């Protein structure tokens, strides 16, 4: 995961350009939250999703998750 997007391991045949919503579950002191994104690439083991239109709060939550991993 990065501030710009995430890899999702999946066997589902997502097409590039598919819009998806991703819910991040609560983790430690961070509540759950949802972001929207688009599939930008796919490989046999998963897809790359680029986050779209993140607000400031969502950006901060993603940064917090990245720092804790």
C-alpha cells in the first residue's frame, strides 16, 4: 500500500478501469473508513488500485496505516 493506491490479492477477474470501493477495517486507534478507486492494472495474483479523490482525513488515515505496518 502507498498513499496513492494499493495491491489487492484476488482471483476475481477485474477489468482495468473498474471502479471499486475499499473499506479499511478499524485498526488499533483508527476507525474504519472507505475510499474509492479504479483498477489500473491486473496480474494473475491480484489487482493494482489507484485511490481517487481522497479527502484530507482519508489521506491521513492511509498514512497512519502505512506508518504502523
